[in-house]
C-alpha cells in the first residue's frame, strides 16, 4: 500500500482508516459535517488525532499508537492541501502565491515563477498573475488556490472542494486539468458533485458522522449504493431491510420486490437494500391492482421541477423518503399537493436488490 | 482544542534567541531579589508611608486606566477606521507622551492645568484646583499611559479588519450597535493588553507626577515617589519597595493575560 | 580647608584626564571651574558627570570611573567614605543656606518665615529624606513655626519648579537656587536660616587612576579663585 | 481603493470623545510651545553639548531598537505561538520593565552588570566593563523598551492567527521559510509599530540610563539627561530642548506610520 | 419600480443598471470575475461606485450623480447580504449569530433567539445552535450564514452563492426554504447553478465583464439564450451570425439552417443566433450527403462522459466551440480522440433561429 492512514479524534467523533495505492485518486463524499475536511487536516498534519498512524510509501507521517508520539510537521509530509477556504497569502501577488511551493522546495526564483505561470495558464488565470489576492473575485481566488496546490507537486494531493465557486465554464476546464494531473499521482479529493467522482476518482469513499459508511470503485458505489447518501448522489431511491424470498422487507413491513444478480443467491434474513430510480415510480390516487407488485401508501412532502419532469417527494414513514419523477401533465391531472396521501407504485423489474 | 492542534511552526533556533531576550529581563530582576534585605523586608513594606503610597498608587492607576479606556478607545477607533484630514498628525501627537521625558511632560501639564496655565485660569475661576491634588496624579498618569492603550488597540483594530463590521451593518445594526456587539468583542484581547500596559505604565509613573502633582503622603505621593525618596536614605529600602511594585504588576499582568484564550486554531482545510 | 598651596600657577607635570562626579546643583559652577582649570593646565581634560548626590554614590560604589566626588551634603560623602572609596578625608568647599522663594509678584505677600504658616498660603518644601528637607525641618524646629506644605518634593529643583510656575505661593530653597533662577523668582532671606547650614564636601576617589590631577582639581575648587566662582553663584564659605 | 470603500461605521459621538482624548495630549504640547523662549531657542539647541547629546541619543536609540527587534521578535513568537511550561510567567516577566520605576531598573541592571554584579564580576575578569559606557546606555534602553516591541508584536501575531502559516507548511515550507516569507510579512504593521514604540521609549529613556550608565557628555549623556541637567538651572531651557526630542519623535513616528498602508478593505460580499 | 439601480465603478470595469418589481426574485448568472459580487456590494452599501444611484420603493439608497453625494450607510438600507464567505461573527454562538439581525432591529433578546431558532430549524442546523463558528464545518457555516441573512427580514435580500459548499441533501432543502421565503420578497441571488435560477428566480440577468449581456424571464433566457454564457448554462450550442433566407450565416461563412417562430419573419441581414442541443448533433468521419443540411468540419478538443452519453467537444474555428452527445458505443466505433478532424451534422429541425 502506498498510503495508509488510521486515526481517531474523539472531540469530533472521528474515526477512519483509509489507504491508497500508487497513482490512485479517491473521492470523499458525505454530508456537511461528516468529517471530510477533518480527514484531510489530519493527513496534512494540521490537526493531531488522539491516536492512529499514517505512512506514505513506507515513510511514517505520524504514529500516536502504543506510546509512540511520532509526529512529522506538515512541511515534511509531502502532502499539499487545498483547503476549503482559498487562503491565498494576502501580501504576495498571485504568481508569487503559486510560486510559493516550488520556492519552498528550493527552486530558484525565476524557475519557480515560470512554473507558477505554467500552472496559472492551466487554470486559465494567467491574466491575474500580477494582482494581489484582495483584488480577485471568489472564483478567481479559488482557481489560483488550486494552481498553488498543484504547483507544490506533492506526493499526495489533498483537495477540499476544488470546484466550489467556479463558473460553468471554469469547472469543466479545471476538471480536465485535474484529470490529467491526477493520472499519475495519489490524490484525495473532497467533493459534493458526483461528476467529480465519476471523472476524477478511481474509488469513492462515503463518510457519515465521522465514519466511513461505504467505499469501492466509483461506478460500483454509484450504481449499487448501500448508503442513503450514496443513493442520493446517484439519484436513486434506497430502502434497507432484510432479504426475503421476493426481495427486501423493510422494518415497517413493506416488501420491495426486485431483481438481483443472476450469479448471487440471497440468503434469507441477511440485510439487504433495494434501489430504484425515481423515474421507475408511478403515482396513483387510489388503491391499485396490476402487474407491479410494489405499491406503497405515502404522504407527499413536496413537488419540484426536475429537468422537464416533476419530482414528487414523499415520506414513507420510518422507511424514509421516496421520490417519483412524473410529467407535469400527470401531476396536474392528479392535482398533487404536499400533504396528500397517494400510492407509489414501482415496477419490480426496475428494482435492484443486493446485500447491504 | 489546544491538544488537538498539530501545527505550531516556530523554528527551533527562535527559542534560543528568545531565551537570550528573556534573560536580559529576568537576570536583573533576579539580581535585585538577591540583594533584598529580607529580615528588613516585611517591616519596611508594611510601614505606614509605604502602605499609604501603595494604596494611592493602586487607586490612581485604576482611575487613570479607566480614563485611558474612556478616551483611548475612541481615539484608537478614529485613528484605525476614520478618514479625516490630519489623521496622521493626530497619530504622531498621541504618541508623543511616550518620547517626552516624563518630567517635561509634567511641566507641559503644569503649563496647561496649572494655576497660570492655558486652562488653569478658567478652571480656577470655576473653583477647580487641580495642582497638588490626587486629580493631578490621575491626570499625569493618564497623559503618559494613554498612548499605550491607543497603540495596542489601533493595531488590533487594523489587524481585525472591518469585514465583520460591514456584515453587521448589512444586517441592520446601527454603528453604535456594531461597535458594542462586534468591534469591541472582536478586539477584546487587544483592548485588554492595552489596558494592562496602561495600568502598568500608570503604576510606574514618576517624573510627570512629581513635577505636576507634587509629593505629599496620602495625597500625591505614589509608590514610585516613595521609592525615590526612600532611595535617598537607603537604596536597599528602595529595592525592597520596588519588589512590591513588581509583585503588584505581576499579579495584574498575570490575571489579565492568564484568562486570555488562544486565538481559535488553524485552518482545518 | 586644606590645599592652600594653590594650583593657580600651572604645574608642568599635570596631564591627562579626570572625571568629576558632582551634585546636580553644582552644574553651573563646576562647568565654569572645569573650564578655568583646563585653561590653566593645558593638556588636561576634566569630564563632568552630574546627578543627585545619592545617585553618584551608588554609581561610584558600582565602579563608575570617578576621580573626584563633590557632594551636596555630608551624609552622602560619609556613605562613600564608609565604603572606603574616598582617598584621605573630604574637604568642605562651600555652604548653602535656605531662602524663601516666591513668584516675582509675591501673591501671598510673604515677608518672613512665620508668614509661611498663614492659612491659605501654598508652601512647598523638600521631603525630610533629602538634605534641603532636613534643613527645613531644622529651621521649623528652631523657629517654632509649623508648616503644612502642599507638597514635600524630593529635590530643590522640583520646589523651585513649583514656585517659578506660579503653582505655589512660596517654597523653601537654597540661596544659590534663587540666584540661579534669575528674575523668575524673588528671594526672601530670613534670620532662622542659619540654624541649618548645608555643607558641600569634595574628595578624590580611591580608585582614581590619576590621583595627582584629581588632587589638583580639588585644590583648584578650594582655592580662592574657586571660592570666588562659587561665591558669585551664592555659595557661602565653608 | 480607498475612495471606493463605502463602509467605515464609526459612530458620530465617538469623534467627540476622541477629540477630548486628543486634546488631553495636544493641549499640553501647545502650552509648551507657547512658553518656548524662541530667541534663545536656536543657540540653545545648537550648542555643543546639545548636539552631542542628540547625536548620542539617536545612535543609542537606533542600536537599542535593533537589539529590541533581534531579541523581541523571537520572544513574541515564542509567547504567541509556542506552548511550553512557564509561558505565562515569562510573559509577566517580560512586561515588568514597564512597571518598574526606571531608576530601580537601573539599579537592577547595576546589580547584574555592575562591577559587583551577578555577571559583572565574570565580565570584569574577561576585561569587559559595561556599566558607565555607551554600551550601558544601549542596554538600559533595551531593557525598558523591549516590552513594547514584544507586546505589540505578540498582539499582532495572535490577531493574525496561524492559518496562513499552516497553509505554507502544507506547501512544503520549512519553519524558517514560513517565518521569513509568511509570518513576518503578515505582521509587518505590528512589527513596525512595535519598533516605533521601542525607538520612542529608548529616545525618552532617562532614569535607568542615569543610574546604570551615568551622565558623561558624549559617552552616556543622552538628550533626556541633558534636559534634566538643563532643568537644574533653567526649566525653560529644558522645555526648549524637549522640543527637539519631540520633533525627532514626530519625524520618526510620522515616517514609519505614514508609509503604512491601510488594511485591505471590507468584505465585498 | 420597486427597486432601481444604476451604477458604474471604473476600477472594476463595472457598469450596470438593474430594476426589480415587488416580490420579484432575480438570479444573477455569469462567469468568475464578471462583477456579480461587486453588484451586491454596491447595493448593500459596502462599495461606493464612482457614479450612479439606487432607490427602494421611492426611498433613495444613494445618489452620486449630478453633484449630489447622498450615500446611506448599510444599516439604513434594509438590504441584508449573504456574502460569498460565511463571515459568521467568531465571538458569538451560532444562535446569537442568527439572532443578530432581529436584535439589531430592536427585538428583545428572548424573542430574537426564538426567531433565530426558527430559522436554524428551517436550514436544518438547529442542533448546531450552541456551537461557536470555529467549531463548524464549511457547509454547516454556510447554512448558518443563510439563516442569519434570512432572519434579518430585509426589504431586499442579497444572496451570493447561497448553495456553495452544501451537500446534496442540504442544497435541495435550502432551495425549498428559499423558494418559500422569496415568494413575497424582493431578492437578488447570485448563482452558478441553473437549477437555482429555474426554481427560485422570476427573471435572470446574465453578466459578463461588468456588463449585463442578457436578461429576461428565466425560461425564456434559458430556452432561447442569446449569450454564450447563457447557452452554456442551458446546455445548448450557440452560434451567432447574420440572418439569411435559411437561417444564420456565421462570420466564418458557415450556414446554420433552422426553425423560427411561425409568427416572426426574419429580416435578412439582421443579427441572429442559432441554438441547438448537443444531443441533436451527430458525428461523422467522412463527408456526408443526407437530409440534414447542416454539416460542419470541426476538430475534436476533448471527450468526456456526460450522464450515459459521451460529450464530444470540438472547435469550429472562430465560430467557437460546439458539443455533440453520442453513445459510448458510437464513440468507440468511430475511434474518436482529441485532435481528430470530424464532421458535426445537425438536423435543422432541431435548430432554433431567433434574433440576437
Ligand atoms: N478589491 C478589488 N480591487 C480591484 N479589483 C477587484 C477587487 N475585487 C474584485 N475585483 C475585480 O473585479 C471584478 C469583479 O469581481 P467580482 O467579485 O464582482 O466577481 P464575481 O462576478 O463575483 O465573480 P465570482 O463568480 O468569481 O465570485 C473581477 O475582475 C475582480 O478581479
Ligand atoms: N474546530 C472544531 N472544533 C470542534 N468541532 C469541530 C471543529 N471543526 C469542525 N468541527 C465538527 O467536526 C465535524 C466534522 O467537520 P468537518 O469540517 O470535517 O466536516 P466536513 O465533512 O468537511 O463538512 P463540509 O462538507 O460542511 O465541509 C463537524 O460535526 C463539525 O461541526
Ligand atoms: Mg469541509
Ligand atoms: Mg463573487
């Protein structure tokens, strides 16, 4: 393993372990306050966990276990951090900000500036080179901060929401730059955007409440999510329960029948989940009898446009929230409004069932 | 929080130089302690005149610190945030008592508030006599201590910037509300250290008091004046009395800085 | 005093440099005396250091490079002698007596020592710890007049300052101070002043590296010519 | 930028109070100016002894300011950023020279570096005599001025926080690099005002110098000592000479603060 | 008009005029550095323009024209600003931060706290009420800042990227809160997300280089964009040129034939634009002859996944960049790679032509 970490920090209810192989990029996804930034701060050496250890390529970054108190200072770690706030040095010009990493690594002034200009050009900010950070807009500062982190050429790159505040042209541009840069580099990237995970990460890690709740290759996690958060990212409805003959039985007693991998035979009683897209859900006013076996009474919580459809969100008691996408015409016909009790009907052919 | 903050980043060699700096201050104090005539110490510092002087010093220093805060906070605000012609000049002037030999400062105060001074004549007509009174001591101390508060606080105000004040204003807060609920709480550490410095300077004030207020036991003879007089007869007695001053100062400084929190730590990315 | 075999005539053997530590109240006279001495003895240099007598004693005790010490009172000279830092014995070279100093307009109409005790008169004296204060105490005791000063200063200069600024109605200072202040104050001599005569002693310092020159300077101060300079400033004969 | 920044937010009434504070300082200076005997002024300040004293004052103050920076910057860093036992105590001690009557400070220095002092004996054995030399003047000035630099700079360091330093470290900068390229540039205004305060305090230093260094023309008699001597004979002369000190101070303060930029303005949303 | 502004500021190359009717919400869209935050700062009174004036409901906010120098301080304007940085008061707890606005308006302490708690609950941050801002994660701080701006109940609400840093559950939640709050309020909201514009704004204003380049009702601007930026937001290809008999002729001489409104008769020679979705573009390797008349030689600049399609971006010389969405299978068959010269063919039935 090229990078390994295991750390816990009581004060923030944080306990994670993580490892990366060479050239691997991992995306960290999770709700606000899940501990994503905390994880990066621990790796970068800005926050000292209560216990744990980390190593890059055999070199120990810190080891606070078993009586040892080894703790490398941030500058010895080779882990450049792009923090959630841009934090450009206010007294240095944009180009000197970006040249800071190379200069700290010992590059002569002229060479460092040249490197800096190259990176500024990459993020389409070369024209800002001579400005002071106070003269930048939010998105401009963000781009410069990305360039500064990249220019440090670290062994492990830590990026905390690098696309925040970027306009719709800059974001794809930066995504392409990162794709190229991260190809032969270890990197951990925190993001709220699935597109980043798809495009940049080999693997995603979903964190909630300071714990890793799910991890795996990007496509696998997003196509077969096991956590509600990942399902939300993938735009899928997710219900959990125990596996039965037909599908999943929720704690509320609802049964979600569905399909499973042909080469997998479910063990009844095992914990499992059922996932299905909102587009596979139809909405009915009365009781229904038809081919779809999955029919559930729910209460509409709200309606909102979603592309050219209407997304109907509804509460299914303790089983959580389900969404259905229907046409505006259908919504109008049915006279849907928040608070109404309706039935959601799901074609079992479109429900995937797999172990949790 | 302290224990979980991993980054300090003070280079090692800095500690060595700092130790040298610390020694420059600590050694003379140690040398003084070594010379104190301990058997005589207690009777000396509990003598009536010493106690009177100590009490007067504490009272006047407290009063002048309050006065420094009342006058100095607005001055610092105006210097840090305002924009008006003559601002630089005002800043230079406010700093002058720092450089003026205190005795000369005392003379200047006499020229102003004395019986024949600029304001003194009108004051006397109004029945107010300042010279030779405890008021004069407070005035002299305020004069020399004011720059300390202004400089500390102006620095703190400038470093803090006015971003939070601007946000508060857009939320509808009137300037006075902004001052009370945002500006002052944010610069509280700077205000506290400014006040401590002012108090310390007031406590140690000698020259201006002597010149402007005179030296009468219980009325105008503060501890430094008492020390100066004692020295005429017995240098050791003066040193012993100085230790009392030092002890008071350590207590005040320790109390006000001790309770002070560290600034909230680090980026956490 | 001694040393009457005056050094008014130059002695060729004198050369080099000495440092004279003198009480601050001797500033004018000693500056003059040093100048005269250098003129009379080409190739010599007299450096002067002025401060309060007790400061000077502390400095000499701590190794300050003094060759001659001129004190404003006998007490401080004794302190130095007790520390075995005086070469031989000290010579008294001048005296000084108290005088009442009032602002030129004399607002409280002071004409005698007893007037100082009138109610409403703002009198400033020296504190008992310093020589001029001790002298004032002695006068009070002798005359039976009890003063209630508004301030007891720690030096004559401070007393004089209060009078010249018009802050006080009267102050007890030395004759020489009144003279030095020119027309800024008016001096009112009083009979009881002879109850407290202040004596100025001078001596060479034990650690002096140029004792010959130091002794020559002491001699010059105590010579007739020296006395004249002192007398012009208001000092009395010892 | 200045002209386009719309938010200041100092309440009106603050200006009124600030004016009162400003008057407390400015009036005595004005009163002094009114009393100066102008015909005598030029000959007095250009006399040999005055010029010697002024020269000495400028040289020693510059030297002690440098010494304050060399020793004070590490002290402030250690106090603001370090974490070690005895930190609070060290802070209290560093502030003590503020409160110690300067004359007592001088005595303490004598007890340390004097012939019979703590270090003096060893120094004398090594052929080094500090007391009563120009070195002693610099030492005395440094002793009294050091706290000013430390307090100003520590405040600035704390307000600045260590977020930028942490970022610099993750970019691979060694602590010394961080110090040189991030910490110091960021607190430059604080360092500048600390240095100005130290210089001013050194320039005005009197009591400790007199006691520890003596008063020898050209060697140890700085301008405040010269002023003190002048006052023995003529208070007006002393006041006139003080004006020179004031002028020098205004020049220094004006120059160093004048060039100082405002902190970059406002949130702009 | 309920709100009117006209302002210019040389130093930032800024010159805009804008007006809002009562209860109207306007979304400001534009690239980084376009002047969006500058606009809000001018309205809030944090930045003084060189000239211009503004008024809300007849009350003058500032007037720097024609010798007058009227300038109301920010607290007199009734325009609460949510800045691009959260800037929570570090010395106040979360609930006191939110209560700051009500208290400044004169509410008693208890009432203000109650209001604050209500708003915190709205943004799902009630559990953070007693924390200090330093103890919040980036997204948590952002939510609290939104609550603080809303709690001030301003006449005109100014929101600068309120959804930045929010996780995928928080963002829709906040969007719903804002929808409700903004219904009977004037608001200006800066965003990089079209969804915000669709859901929250009655009207969008597109700014570039300190100028307004396009404005109009949200659907109209996003369905018939006239600026490249708006077209990018709407996910449409846009080419500009002069109207001819068939459609648009670009400066390069390409002709884009297309459809136009039946009730509009184009005036030949007039400036016009042609807009079409990437999905309407097919990619061919050689020359083509078929029913689509629009066929253009382009050079592929890059390929990236886009939903379950591949988006092919290509440069069409000085006519700018065009995109095509094709299936991964088609892309593999054609062996597409950046740098290749291919033909983009667009069905003219799917091209909308309208005046610029
Ligand atoms: N303090 C300043 N001094 C000078 N120019 C500035 C200053 N702040 C911003 N600018 C410039 O003014 C222009 C407008 O900036 P503004 O912050 O309004 O952009 P924005 O539209 O909000 O961009 P973003 O989407 O990145 O937040 C930019 O070109 C920026 O570089
Ligand atoms: N300085 C601090 N002291 C105590 N708790 C903190 C501190 N900073 C953050 N926390 C808490 O620790 C948890 C993790 O915070 P962290 O910043 O890592 O979240 P995050 O996953 O980065 O969230 P976001 O997506 O909002 O940035 C949160 O519950 C937060 O409230
Ligand atoms: Mg975070
Ligand atoms: Mg912006």
